[in-house]
C-alpha cells in the first residue's frame, strides 16, 4: 500500500470507502507539506475560505462507463474545493465541454456542494495531492498508483472507455490497465508493445487479457485542459467536445451532438 497510508487500497470494498480512505493518505511527505501549506496560506481571493488541503477523491458515477483521467489536483482548485477540477479555469473548460455533450448536469463547477452531477462518467487523477508547479515526481506517481488501480478495479464491471487528459496521465495509466486485479476479479487489458504514444484524439481499443472475463476498453487521448493549452488555442472547446463525444459514444452513453464553435 502507499507507504504511510493507514489503509491498503487493495482491501477497500467499494468506491465510497475508497474515496474516504484516499482522503486520509499522507504517504508523500513533499506533497503533504505542499498541499497543507497552500491550504494554510491561501490565495488572496480565497482568504475567507477553508481549503480542503487533502488528497482529492474521484468524482462522479460509481457505475461509470466513461472515466476521465487528469494529472493531479490544482493548488487553488481541487485542493481548495475537495472535488476534481472544481474551482479553477481548467475545470471551467472541462465541465463546460462535459455539459455541452450531455455528460454534466451544469456547465460550471465552483464548489463540492454546487449540485453538479455527471451522467455515467467519473473523473479521477493518477496523483491525488496537489504538487508544486503541477509536477509530481515519478516516485510520487508510483506511490499513488494503488489508489488508481483500486478505483479501476471497482469500476471494471461497467467501464468501457477512458479519456486521458495529457501525457502524464497516459504514462501513469497504461501500466495500471495492463495489470490484472490482484483480487482476481479482472484480467487486465492487453497494452500493445511498444506502448501506444499519447496524442490528441488518439484512439486505441484494448482487448481484455481474457476475452471471456471482461470487455474491451476504448482508450482516448486528449490534450490536458490546462491554461497553457486552452489559452494558446492548442486545445479548443470544439476539440475537447469532439473527443468527449466520441468516447461517450464508445462507452455506450448517448452524448448530445457537440456544440458548433467558430473555432
Ligand atoms: S499523492 Fe497519493 S500516495 Fe501521495 S500522499 Fe497523496 S494520496 Fe497519498
């Protein structure tokens, strides 16, 4: 289990229990110090708020057919609000797109109690604590992997498609997908060698290691919704909505037609 965590992720029985357990993890000294320092000092605009300042659990349906995998919580976004991609500009872009294709009940995400619901979709990250400069180390990524592995294992019965936002998440996720559930419930998916390279709108179908035991998984790449990408136009709303709509369709959900954009 993640060193220093009180709970072995592999033993957590369901997603609500996993969400509660990961929130207590203190396995990465550098990230624990950073998330708590940010929560104590706060940004001026949020100085009257109480920051979450802890690991951020996955958000959305517990029987999701579609999973969205990011990078890590933002210092003043999810680390403040306690919900993935909530309360920052990256989340503004992501939830507007999810709403445009019919996967989110509202286009905005400002606080954990704002009423937002996702349809058949869950959002998670391979690193659950906000890292300095949005850059977790490889050791921190690997230490956090059992949480993601267990989340995937608990979704295995319904999961049919994954959208990975950015190359970091892609690299972190592929080994998890290729690994069989240690509890024996899922054989894992076959990841081709060499591993498929990350790219925007890349789509790879992963066959299960045992076709009788599991369904294929449709894997999609998408540029991350960071301001670096969205402010420069590298990722436009139309590009994001197109990937989300394709993935939703592949997952057996019924997305709305993407909104027409002038970009
Ligand atoms: S990054 Fe993951 S493993 Fe490290 S302290 Fe946070 S939740 Fe625990």
